[in-house]
C-alpha cells in the first residue's frame, strides 16, 4: 500500500532562516511526486512535480528534490508570506489518483 | 483561464440529513476528482471520473455517498444520510492529462 509521511508536522521559522521539509514515501512504481501549498480556507495550489530520482525543480525561494525514498522541499530565506501548509503527494504508475501526506504547517515570523 | 468552481462554500446540516455539492471543472479537462480533507489530514480521493465514466471509486462509501458527472462536464457529490464523521472539506479537482491537478477552493461541511 502506498504511504506518504511528512515531517515535521509543524515548523516555525524566523524570516530569513532557511530550512527543509521532508516527505518519505513508499509506492509500487512512482509516476510522479507532487508538492502543493495550501492556505487556510483554500484548495491546494500546485508547486512542483518530480518524476525521477535526482530531479530538482525551483520556484522563487522553493527548491524540491527527489530520491528513491524521499523528497525535500528546501525553503531559502523564507518570508512571512511563505506561511502555509505544504502537502506532498505521490502518484503511482497504476493510476492518476494522488495519495497525500498529512502536510507540514509552516509559520514564518517577521 | 477560469479555475475550478465549487459551491456552496459552506454547509451546516444535522446528522441523517442529505447534502449535495457541485463542481464545474476547467474547460477541456476530461478528468475530474473529488477528494475529502478532514481537519489536520491530507486530502483523500473519493472518486475519479474520466469524461462521463468512473475510473476509481474504491474509497467512496457507497452506502451513503454518490457522485455523477453528466455530459462529461459538471459533477455533483451527494451524501445521504450524513454522519458526524463526514464533517470535512470536499475538494474538487480537474486535470487535462492526469497530472497537474487544479483544485477548487472546496466546500466545508459541518455535520451537527
């Protein structure tokens, strides 16, 4: 059975203090690993899709990396507007459904 | 490009009542999904449509939940009768190719 575990559950950073969020996964054949951002009262907003180990993608202060067992979302010099819940999800080769982790709640303080 | 539209935004009902949610996906997106997100959890797939047909409904509690997608566009998700544990946000998403999902803002259901 596919499993996605995110850590930490919650993270509090000072503005400018870089850190990483972890997503460990088990899946029988990975089609893709997805990162989403979710603000309170809103639906998840797409950030990245990674397809193979060694792949990296960047967007502004965010960089996502992928190995065969985990993915990291690196946040460089975060700002308060980066505060949100970050969700990781895997998509198996057998279909297109996303299996989500519970998310990491990030708070960036000025 | 207009996003995924969902209504209502909020709904409060008593247990054993029925409720329906509506979703209008992005134009041209053949695949439509309904997810349930309980507070503090990640979204969980309830049902996936490809055009009019159901692709995956293995996690849909079929004794109380039903969904349809008429004419391969709009979709409705119904719960009858509702239970307290159905309190959650119901998210609709659509995609053109199977990846790159776009989610709507969801319907927050509270069952009292």
